C-alpha cells in the first residue's frame, strides 16, 4: 500500500517526539556550543544537494521559501540564537493540530502561513481537487474526501461547524499545509541526527582514513591468467567464501562502525524510494523503517552464510562418494539449484543498490506491487544498450540487473566489466561502496559456478528436482520477511548513527534477537541451522529411496518427503522448547557480540615468523594493527606483498581476486578477496581482510619480520 500524507505526517511527528525525548538535552547543549559555520554545516548536511535558503525571502530555490521560510541560514545559524531549539521544542511537544493552529512563540500556525502565501505569493497546488476537503483534527488529521456534486449542499451543511472552526478546509489548501508540515518535520528529524553526530564526543568513527601509508610498490603485481582449479581447490574457494561471510557477520555484531553503515545502506536503498510511474517516491526519514533495516542487514549476512554452508556441505558429500553415479547426480542437482539461488539473491541485492544509486534514472517502482520479501517491486525502464558508448559501466550494471541475465549469461557482462576496468581504471572509482560490495558478491558466485563447471558435469537448474535445500532456505526467508516490518529498534537506533554510541549496537542486536525468538520461537541462526540439518537429512533419505528402488528393480513405491504443514503455534512452541536445550554460544550464525570467541578459536595456527622486505612488513603491520587509528593499504602494495610471499594473483570478475599459493609453499588453500572500488583498503575493510587472512593462514602482527 502507498503511504498517505496523513500516515506520513504522523510517523514523522512520532519520530521527532521520540528523538527529542531521548536526546533533547544533548541537542540543546551541542547546538549552543556550535559556531555559525558548524550550525550551517548541520543545516546543509540534511538538505537536498546541501542547498538551504539564505534568508526567509530567498527565491533562488523556487517555491521553497513559500513553504518553509523560517528554515534559512540567516535566522537559524546566528550565534547565541535559540531559534532552532524553539522550533524543535514546538514541533516535538505540540500536537499536529496545535502546530496547524499556532506557530513558534505566537507566530502564524501552518494553516495561516500557507493562506498568507496563497494570498500574497500566489502559491497554488497544481491539482484543483474539486469538491474535495481535508480534515485537520483528531484521528482524521490529514485525511481527505471528495463529495459528489449532487450531494454537495447537503454534506457541507452538516460540516458547517468544522468549516467555520477552520478544521475542515479545501484539499487544494490542505495539501499545501500537509506539505509544509512534512517538509519541516523531515528536516528537523535529520537535523537532530546531524547535531548529535557533530556534537558527539563518544561515537567511534573508525571509518575510512585518508592518509595512505603505502604507495604502490608496482603498477600491478597481477597477471591476467586462465586457471583451472582442482576439485579440492574449488571446495576451498567455497569454504573461503563462507568464512569471509562469517567474518563479516562477526564484525556486524562486534563493530558498530561496520553495523551502522550497513544499516544506513539498507535504510536508504529501500525500493519504496524509487519513483513510481508517476514520479512519486516515499519519504526516507521515517524511523519505523530503521528496525527492518537492521534486521535485513543481519539477515542478509546470515542467509549468505547458510547458502555457502549448503554449497560446502554438498561439495564435501560429493568428495566422499564420488564413485556412486546416482548419489553424485543427486548432489550435483541440489548444488546447481543452490548456486542459482545464491546468484538470484546477490543479483537482487545488487539491483537494489543500482536502482537507488548510479542507475536510479533507469528504474521505476510499480505502485501497489510487492515481491515475495514484501518489498516494493521495481522494473527497468529504457534500453541498457543506449549506454554502450556514453556510460559502458552503467550499461553492464543494468545488464547484470536484468532477470533474463542468468548466472551463465552474467559471465559475458562480468568479462566486459573487467576489460573496462583494465582499460580505464578510474571507472572502478566511480562506484559507490554499497554497489561495489554487492557487485563483488555477484562476481563471487559467477566465478564459482564457472570454476565448478570445469571440474564437475554441472546440470542446469531445475524447478522440479533437487530443490530440498533451496526450499528449506526459502521457507526461513519467507518467515523472517513476514515479521520484518514489526520490529521496532528506535530506542537504540534512531537516529541510525546512534548505533555508534557506546553499547547501543549491542543493545539493538540483543533486542533484535529477543524479537525473533518471540515471533518464531528460536534465534535467527537456529532457524537456518535446523532447516539445513532437516534438508540434508531429506536429501540423504530421498537418495536412499531412489537407490533402493534401482537396486531391487521393482515396483517399490517412492516414499515422498513428509511435507504435511505444521500448525504455526505448534511449530513455534516446539522451537521454543528446543532453544532451551541448546548449549550457550552454539551457533556461528549468532548475531549478538557475546558469542564471538567461537569463531576466533578456529583460526589456523601460525608457523614461525616469515622474513620479508620492509615494504611487505609494513603492509602486514598496517593490516594487523589493532589500534583504533588504523591506517590504509594501497591495493597494489597488497598484491606485491602477496606475490613476494609466493602467491599468484589471479584477477577474476569485477573486484574478485584469487590469491593462489605456489606448489612449493606449505600453504595449499587459495583465498578470494574483494578489491575495494577505490583501490584503497581502509576502515572496516582492513578488519575484514585481517580476519580473513588470520582464519585462512593464521597470520597476525607477529607473523612477519623484516629481513
């Protein structure tokens, strides 16, 4: 359903009330400590393109001054002025009707200000809204209705008192009043976030650093090569991908500087923000969407781990019984379907980022249409090939977003993208980080399917057979999507950057954990673990039935897997009882910080320190630096350091690079690493890479010494 102006305004007002109640004193203290420049910076940060009215009569922004004349630099940024705080208190503590009737310190209320602009500045709504009226009182605040011409006199006679008291006005005027209130409430919600961010002394902002410690040691240590991996190496690549996703989940639950930007990406890439066929988009700053954004951020990480757990599990089973043709074909079909499922998942996440990022002009939202996840449906408009010469990178992105681009067809566009980056390296740097990360996930599964097809006779995806594992994961996905919109984490994550305050991320994740247990009977990770265990049992049983039938060469009836639906309440209660018996810290999928020691125990034990050149030693010293003020490492420097250790550097698709140990090295396991879009490893990407290398090879700050 489309959100009405009435719902929108109530949501924004409720958000502002909560923020002011929770953070009012902090906001007052911070604002009064700011100078003129700091105040202006806050105002510009929350405005479209950083542009704000210079004064109340500034016509440079079109009609903006007619709607929110008070929102101007001259009046609000004046040092020692409490004008903004007065506006905030008024909007956060007065009812919507009180704001409609009266302004700050006795100034014109919203209705009278708009009426003045209509009279004196010729403000008009484009739609005349004939015989339509808007309520401005009680539970009907902001709601409109239209009267048929034949009933007009009779209906309006009954509403005369409301009209006389000014609480029922023509919709052509009412829409302008609502627009003013939406604009000012949205700006104030964002303003509180910006004031808290600029004024906070306690937020951990270990984001990307701009000092580049290591200049490139060479233009590039890598050489393009076509390499065929062994079945064992392909299995290691899958295991490595699973491990890297586990590291990311670990960082989400322990590092606020990883969780916070992840939630921001989900919040600001909602499909609802894509304009529909009439150019309408919904507001971004409604805090009720923050809880679902946190859930999605965590869920995507957990779901990714579960999928690669399936892939690695199936590869292990293939290795154990590689001579049984029936067993092999059964497992390969499940594996093929799971790989296509992972491709569809990553493609959808990539499309979400492109449609709200670099490709926003090429997508439209379909009104009142929703996908299986409950998200607004979007579709592409125009023809991607029109961009072949003017913007080849976007052309390839749009191709990768098209539903007809399967995992095998994606190879062509990934190769073209890789060729583009080799010929024009600066094209890579145009990418947003959010697009770069999701592109890497698409590239990882595309490259993996190509590697897998080279070592196994890989069947096509099928909707009719080999879907036990995929179906199990889809059921969990559906269950979590059904409860997604109910989660409320505004006490900890409104505004989102409040997650950077000490303890807030942990509390938000604990509240999310409790919410999922309350709704489903168990934790998010347990939902996936239990479903995978059941699905793998079902796969084995189905194979055994097929084998028995083949061996007996008889008419033995096939015994289907039990798919009898279980009552939802009964299922939840069964899970609740099982949850009580689980050992503490039992899941790698856990989403709260207390379980992190589990993953750390699995790191490979490191050998004796390796003697390396001073430049390579500096690269690894920076990577494994445990201080808050981590530096950054240039990608070329990292490539050169790995080459010095004996690794081959194999560029794959897009940003996927595989580092393969040479045959004479004790290490046998290759790793695949995401090359950052700006060729600089910094911020939380340093953390991810350091943990990745530690788990794969046991490396730490003590593993390298200068020759």
